[in-house]
């Protein structure tokens, strides 16, 4: 049986409001672990880290809760490194987007040629110098590639955490109104693989295979970051910051099917699910069922690390 290590990171430390810290519990309550076991996966439950909720930080308007964000990322890195030593694939349940920095920091000590498939409605390329919100989940990618606050960009065993050439941005939504001029300028100048939502709609499976093939030429292990705001708010209204004009739920799941079935799959991080927007648990149930199905399909293709 293939092993999958499940870690909950109930943190909205890097977010603008509370709610994401409750997502790991919501996913567990919908029978996530039981479904994975039923799919013939050997589940190693690493439990949940201590819950950290978003809080006002008026003394640091451009670096809100930086110490909290760093503390969470370091804890994630330690747990991820342990899971990798157990020869297990990862399923990390967030939480805001900054937890992915910790996942990368924990993986690259074992997989130095790690690639990142960043499935997200945003590009997260703000830095403290140009942010208007000071919220770090809008700055995650900038810190992954070495920009921004040293405390966060240098938390891993190397700097930058990842070279741009080993990152694919998939599903970012230029029509949502959440990607501004500073980020677009950085996007245009970067060397990351780029697949905006407008290029994916109607051809999700084909675009996913093409993006994956390009990333596989550059990396032998691939981490998939999945922010639910890549899905159109009208189809799946639970993102911490809902985005219009995104991918449909079906298109997003088509992409995940491709990304989770590669033999180079190292792990999946699920972020930005705000439980406050899902009072009856319907969306949590839908997402848990879909992710479980794709992991069940994927494990038939995985290889031992």
C-alpha cells in the first residue's frame, strides 16, 4: 500500500480574517481519513498543529503577524521533513497560503530539485514594500522566490527556497481584480511557467498535461499547492477571498487529476478554505470527496521516493 501522511495546519496567521484555521477539522469531520483508507492508502495521521487565528496587528501594517507566520511555517517544515523520512506522500490541510513555504522548506532537504505546481487564483507576488494589506498570504510566492521579508524568505535550508524555473503558476485569474500592476510587472519579468485561467477554460485537461510535462522536464518531485480561490466563486463560494471569473469546480478537479497522477507527485497542500463561508458543510463534503477520488486514482501511478 502507498503511504500518505496527513498533516493539519489550522492557521489563518497570514490571512485577513478568521475561518481558515477551522478547515482541517471540517475536512476530518467529513471522513477524509476514512475515505483515504477505503481507497487502499496507508494513512499516517500526523495530527493537527496548534490552532492559530488571524488577529489585528496595527503596529506592523505592512508585515502583519510576521512572527506568527514564521512560527507556523517552521513547525510545518519540521513535520513535513519527518513525513518524508517515512517514505510517505503528503496531504497538508490548511490554513492560509503561507503554510506552503513551510512545506517547501521541509521537502527540499530531501528533494533539492523539487518542482511546485501552484494552482491558485492569485500570483501572490506582493512584498512588504508594496503591499496595501500587509497580509502575508498575498505574498507567499514572492517569498518562495526570495523576495520580501528575510525572516520568511530565508526560513529554509537554502535561499531562495525554489528557483523560478521550477515553478508553474496555474489558474491565476487576471479578470478577478485581485492581481494588481506591481504583481503583473513581476509576473511579466519572471521565468516561471505561466498558465492563466483564461488559457485553461475549456481545455483544462489538455492545459494541465502540458503544464505538468513542462514542469517535469525541470523537476523529479512535484508539490501541488491548491488554493480554492482558483475556483469561480459562483461555483464554489468558500475561498477566504472569493474570486469571480475563475475555473469551474469541474475544471479545477480535472487539473488536480492530472497533477496527482504523475509518478513524480510528492504532496498536495490545500489552502484558503474558509469554514465561515460553508455553514452547512456542503462544500467541505464536496471537496473531500473530490480530493479523495483523485488521490485514489493517483496512488496507482506513484513511485516510491
